[in-house]
């Protein structure tokens, strides 16, 4: 069967996009509107209490963003009418059944018209409250699936997950599904219904003890991490995302399903313009801290691969996979989109890039003076060496630094110096990011490479650059020095 054209696939399609205010979702929406203005309709699900609130979020957090400047230049004064015709903001919440859509007439209209559902909605906080993460990342995925099954003309459900559902696996990490109930360690069965029950019992217990909202939040954050580690995942985010995948694969029945697993997503490489980014994303927290003179050491294994991939390449991969699925060219369910297999970037390279960039282009502080970058910073290869470094720098006993729990710290406050607020935050962040900076896995992308090869067929040769997602085309030195770091400074660090 001929591979076909992505633009032809998108023409006259009606697509439901959940999590529409998210970084990747906005790039997805902008791309479709820019390359295929004849898309029929994009329903954008946003967390909002009513239609007016949804429209306000849409105007401020979606169409109002600089990301849409190319479309503004194209449509000029007609952008508003074009946007109104093509996009419909929907107030809702994927943690609720029927996605929390209350307008029954609108819901009926959606169920008749939708061809494709793509789920971008997620909470990406590594230490999110367990009830919140479970509601969005796990149960939300099932709610999206159940809604998609009700759509009369549904062609497929696309679920955007993360490659790091693998936890702390090492070696070559395959594009394989997770089986329902299969934990990563131990012999216990992972029962999602039991997890729901446990978290509700925990909330009930805290409320019966008259715990404050702050105490409830902190306890549920800790509870999520505990449950994740019990079953072999390093944090609440990847644990709940893995459970979401399990449910989709288990309950999908005959519904065509795609699970997209991007690695660490960075700024746009080319489209709609180079360097657009929103918020500090994973490694960017380190880059920002270093640029401001606050980060003086880096924790990373000597050979740690930092698997990053530009956001526009992820979106291109999603669109090509969608077109391939409709054409029934591939029966693959899972596509890992990253760079570690074919164009690996070492953490030591990042270390070098940011030193070179901010030495030549220092930030200006609030007094109008350039922030001095004193040195390249110290590269530490293990958590043990990091604790030793912190102990020597702050003249703190090692035992204090080994105590991650604030409650435990209080027990020893008479015997040891208590870490100040900033230092505790540093330690917490390093513990959360440890699985990624000391990561020793390589993400297999065999399915994704087959997709790339098929997409280069003569039938869509004119689209090859427009929908490029080949990591071997990335020149890391050029991308980091001339696109990503300048974009980060312009749009986020400022």
C-alpha cells in the first residue's frame, strides 16, 4: 500500500486534542493549522469550569502565544475568524468520566464528528500528589479511551506517554507495551483498583486527623513516591504514566491505538521557527541555574547519555505515525521518539555547551551587570560524590545530607545543623532528577526508524523536510549553541 501524504490525511479531519494548553499540544495544533488549513475541526479540551473560562484560557495560553506568530503573519486580521472556524475550546477534565464535558448537545456533536482523539493531558511533576497524578495520568487515560470508543467515526486514539515509563532500566530499552499488573520489581501484582482504594483511604485518614491542606499535599506527595518505588519506578510521574499505558493496551479492544513515547523534549529546531520553548524542561533547570551563577556542580555519570529531542520533531513523528496507522501500513502500537540510539548526546557535551555559551553571552543581573561564570563547574559522577561535595562546601555532616525526609531531619536538629530551605530544595531536586542524569539506558527506536524509512517514499517526497523527525539530522553543537540555549534565554530565562 502506498504510504501517502500527511497533508491529505489531515484534510477534512476532526480531531479532539486533550491537554490543549500544554507545550507539545500547542505545537501540534499550530502545525496542523499551518500545513493543512483545510482540517475540518480541532476540539481543544482545557481544564476550565465553564465555556467562558475555557475561551479565556484558549486566548491567553494557546492562540495568544508567540508560537502562533507565523499563522498571524499568514492570516493577518482574519486570524480570529479562522481560529473560530477551526478550533473549539471545550471545558472539561480527563480525570472525570466523559472527560468532564457537561454540555450534552456539544458532547453529542463531538461523538458524531470526531475522527481522531489525541491525549496530551498529563501532570508531569515528578512528585505530584498521588491522587492528582493517578486521576490524570492513569485514570484519565482510561477515560479518554472510553470516550474515544463512543465516537461513531473514530479512526484511532493517540496517547502521548514518555519514554521514561521504563523507570531505571539499563541497556537497550525496547518499544514494548507494559502488561496489566506487571510490576518492575518484586513479586507483588500491581492492582490499579487497589491503588485507587489506598489513596482514598489515605485521604480519609488525614481528614479524620484534621490535617491541614498543606499537610495533606505533602503526605500524598510522599505516598506517591513510596508506591512508585515499591513497584520499581523512581517517581510518581513515570509510575502513573506506566499504569495509564497498561490500561490502554489492556482495554483497547478493536480501537486502533498509538502510544508515543518521547524522551526529554526541548525547543523547536525548525518549525514554526527555531528555539521556541515554554517553561524550564528537565535539563533546562540546570542550564538556567548555571547561567544565573547558582549551579556550580553537575551530577552525571561519566558516560551518561542525555536523550533529548526537539519538540517539532516529536510532533512530526506523531503526525506521520497517525497517517501510517490510518493507511494500515503498520500494526505497531508503540513509537519511541528520541536520539540516544542514533545520535547520542552526552551530558558532558551539555556541560561544555553551556560553559561556552554563557562565557560569551552572560546574563545581565538586576543591577545591570553581567553574571560571571567562574568556571566550567564540577562534574560529579555519583550521588555519593555529590553528598561529599555538599558536605565540604557547606561544612555539614554527611549524615544530615543522607536524610531525605524532613520529618527525620527534625529528629536530629539538636545533634546536626538543619539544612536551610534552599539547600533542602537542592537536595530534593537532585534526588528527583537522579534517575535521569545517571540514566544508563538507550531507547530502541526500531519501530520509529521503520516509520521514517517508509515516510521517505516517493509518494510524499515533497513532505520529507516538512515532517522530518530523524535525529541523525541534528547537529548538536549548532542546535544547542545557536537554537536551544538562545531560545531558552529569550523565552524562559529572560
